[in-house]
């Protein structure tokens, strides 16, 4: 059974990061591959935010964790890696405003340059992760309810 984790907004990304850190520490002690990771060792996780600050912090923590691993095995190096295409962000925050989070999540307008809206990118990343699952069982969604990006989802 496979679940896809969707972490939305600052609150959701930070909660998701705390969960994955605890899970990684436990797996590091056991030395086994966990079912929340794909066969190639990547996390089944999509991170979405409208500000780069929190996502940059997650990337920094991931790089520090990789630096601590001293194995030459490719499977171990990829263990718990976040796929680059699953880290999605918009360039402007929502400022703890539920209405802005909601309106930007469902906007149909295109980005400058003709790219798809953030919601289209999120749906595509989620679709790819679901297709990587052998037996998809559902989603685990972490987000804020009180304001900002995650509250509008």
C-alpha cells in the first residue's frame, strides 16, 4: 500500500518535514527501506508553497542529511531524496490571508511566458507520484486551516 504526501504552505511543509525527519531517523536506526519511499529511494512527497523561504530550508536540511551519509551505494544516496519536480512554488506569498490562498490556488490565469498555473503543476506532480505507486491507497495532506497558502486548498 502506497500513500502520496502533499505538504502545502509553510505550515504543511514544516509539519511534513518534521514527520519525514522522525521517519528518517527511525529508518536509519533499523537500516531498512521504508514503504513511504519509492523503489529508487525517493520520497512520495509533493511540496507546495508560494514563498521560497520554507522550501529552501527543507532543501538545506536535505543537503545536510546527505552530507552525513558516508555510503557509496546509489540506493543509499537517493534514500529519502525529494524529487526536484515535486518542489513547487510561486514567487509571491499569501501573507496569512485565506482568500489570497484560495484565489491563487484556483486561478486559471497563466503565468507570464505562457506556463501553467501553480495548481496545474501541483496536479501534474501528484499524478506522476500516484502513477509510481504499485498499490495506491490515498493521500496524506498537511496544510494550514487559519490563513495563507495552505488554507485555501
